[in-house]
C-alpha cells in the first residue's frame, strides 16, 4: 500500500508490460462478493489448476486473503 504503482506483466500468448496502480479492496461487501465468486469458480468439477478440493470456506478467505483493485492509467 506504500507503493501502489507497479508494472503488470502479461505473458502466456500476449507479451506486454502495463503501468498499473493497486489499491487494497477493504470494503467488506466487495470482498465478500469477489471471494464468493472465486470460491464458486474454484469448486467446479473441472479444475485445471489442480487446487485441492474443497476450497477453504469464505470466512477463511475474508480473514486471510488480500484483495487488490488494479487500475491501468490512461496513456498520455
């Protein structure tokens, strides 16, 4: 949070380095909505990432997982 500017490196078929800005997502409602979506996606039968099932409960994600909102400044 002290240095929110960073470079977002795209790989895997697309190569680019994008200037980015990160801000901690601290709003409880936003965090819950995002993590519910992530958990729902990870608990699908098709699991190419090989993430162990079942996924940790929502309460664990909310308590232990950082969440960053990333924006990409417009180029001048």
